[in-house]
């Protein structure tokens, strides 16, 4: 009898009886193998119907909005002592899909990922079914060879004729952290064994539009976030090479050792691409490691045909925004991000300037409300976003930037998006916000 069993006053026999009851409840009286196979088949039908067909159907909602309190009650997430039947678990699977945001929906534009790529999805199913990890060739022979093949092709694409090496990571934050660690190892290889004690003060450079994970890497790896020097950008969100030169000289004048420059290919807000060639020249001049934080929208977007189609979609949306009354484009899109304001009819007679931006950013629900602390305070983009979420019609992000008032940031990266979907988005924004006064 284990210590835990003894403390709980249970014997191994009691545990076995409880386990038997649990298995009986889960399998509905069938042998375990037969029940498991049946459950998998039924679960796959649920996934196909709910997470594939409905989630990509433009007639369905992007989300079934519920408040946190309502959703907790609907899902009944309390962990219980006993098991549940397969039918109950399948219903829970349906609910989990139903109340999740459908990022594969043609009218989901909220993040830098969207759409459904069927081949990648099937690959994910296989990975979960095979249930292995890429430790060694011994335990993962197929996936190890697949990884080598993909890395080889990637090295060919970027011109590394003499070969190289690489690693696949679970996300951008981890990739950026590994890049910083590699740069440090190149300059100070002893850090791996002796730590930071004898290391100089190392400094990294990234643009003001760069991803926050660079600062996160500086904190996790012991650089300190104050040793990340932020380089100014131009009005399109691109790093200014001359400003980078000045920051490098500043760091040296302070006794620091410049280590790495992080350039961005597709910034989070504007989708801007830093001038990598000019930055590379500066890095070569100063013997700095150059890391490019690139935005890859998904496997389907690696196809040049898809990229061509999406480019046409971006230019169409930008033109529609410029044509429609009440919509104003921040700048011509460079990549997948299209940023624009919506101006309600009640504000359209106000000329461009601080007054319009103030009213657009802080708009009042009641005419009698003149104080910024008034409970009736509302902002155009947040109110439209709240309404679209509650109706479930679509999902688009919004934010402010610098001195600019809140604007919508649409990320058009789903190859299934049509011009009709984009027309719907602009019409829906107007319908949801036209009454704001």
C-alpha cells in the first residue's frame, strides 16, 4: 500500500474497484478497445461537422458570445470525482467547439493567423495519433527525416549553398529567444559554462515596432530589459537605418558591447518590413548578429499563388476603404494588415484635426456628459468591436498607435476570403456604428 493510499484510508483493492467502475462508466459496458475505437470515430464526426464544416461556413457565426459567468455555467467545468459517459464527453466536445472563436471562419481577421489548411490539419491529427517527440531518429524516424528535408529546402531558398542548421520552435517568442541566445554564444561562448559573471554589458537593438518578445528574451536570458535599445521608425513603421547607427554609437560610448540587431519582416500593427538590406550592411560593418523576425501566416501562405491572390485582396480592401464615405485609410498596406478608421455620420462634418481625433477616440454616449470620467464615455472602435462580438458576425482587432486614435486593424491572411466577405465587413462596421452620437 502506498503512503498516499494509506493516508486516504484506501487499499489497492479499493482503488482497483474504483478504476473498474470508472472504466465501466466511460465505455458504456463495451470492451475497452471497441469502445475507444467507437469513441474516436464519433469524435471525428463531431470535429468534421462542428470544427470544419460549420467553422468555415460564412453563414455561421464567428463566435457564440457569452459572458465569463454564463460560459462557466454552460460548460460546467468543475472537476468531478467520477467519470462520464462517452455521450456526455462528446457533448462537451461540441460545446468546446461551439463556444470557441472560429479562427477558420472567412470573417475572422483579428490575428496574424486565420483560415483552414486541410493538409496541415490532417498532419496534426497524425502527429497526435502517433504521439511521439523528435528526440532522436530511434523514436521518431519519419519526422526526423521530414524535418531535415524541410530545413534543407529553407536553406536553399535563402541561399545557404554550403548548408547550415536549424530548429523548429513552438512560436515566435521562443524563436526570438533562441536567436538572442545564439548571438550571445557566438560572441561569448564561455557564458554557456561559466555564466554571466565575466560577460560584458551586452546590448540589443530592435525597432519601436518590434515584437515584445525581444524584451522578454532579454529578461529571461539575463541581459536586462534596459539593455534593449529601441530604434525609431518612420511613419510607415520601418526601422530608420541612420537611427540604428546612432543607437550603436550611443551604446559604445556608454561602455556597452553591441550584440544583435532584430529586424522585423511584417510588424504586428502595420505589417511593415524593415529595410533588411541596409540593416544588414550596418550589421556587417559593426560585426553584429542580424536576426529577422518574420511573420509567417501559415503553411498555405507559402504558396506564391496564394500570396498573389491575397495581395489582390489587400489592394481591393484598401480601395474600398478610400471610396466609402466614413472610412479613412491610415496608409497603403504593405502586407496583410489593413488599418483604417470608421467615422460615424454624426462626426463626419468635423474637419480633419485634433477635434475630430479627440471625438473619434473619446466619444460620448450622452450629450450631457462633458467629463472624461463620465460613465457614459465610449470610443467608436471599441463599441463597434463589442457589438460585433456579441452578434458573432465577424472579428476584427482595433488599437491606438502613438498619437493616432483607435483604428481597426484587419489582418487579411485567409486564402478563403472573398471580396464579398470584405464588402460585408465594411457594411457591418457601418451598421454597427452608424448610430453612435
